[in-house]
C-alpha cells in the first residue's frame, strides 16, 4: 500500500518537473521535434510499404495455390 502511494507521488513529481522543463526548454524541444518528424515519417512509410507489399505477395501466392488445387481436382 505504501509503495503504491509512493509510486503515485513520484509519478506526480516527475510529471510536474517534466512540464516545467518543457516550458523552459520549449525552443530546444521544437528543434528536436523538427528533426525527429521527418525520420519518423520515413521509417513509418517504409514499414507501411513493406507490410502492404508482403500482403500483395501473400494474396498472389494464395491465388496460385487455389488455381493449382482446382487443376489437380479436375477429372481428366
């Protein structure tokens, strides 16, 4: 019980200090944010491309398997 209350107090203190430092270092925060956003967009875009390209390849393989299985089942 005491550890939970202590954890909450520490959390509140850290949040307050974080807001104070954010206000004091606002210009530095914006400079870092301007540097991080393009990198994040590049990484997220690359991840999305890889994901959807692999989805398209999976669907094409499934279609090939369906065609192959229907040809095998066809009586001659």
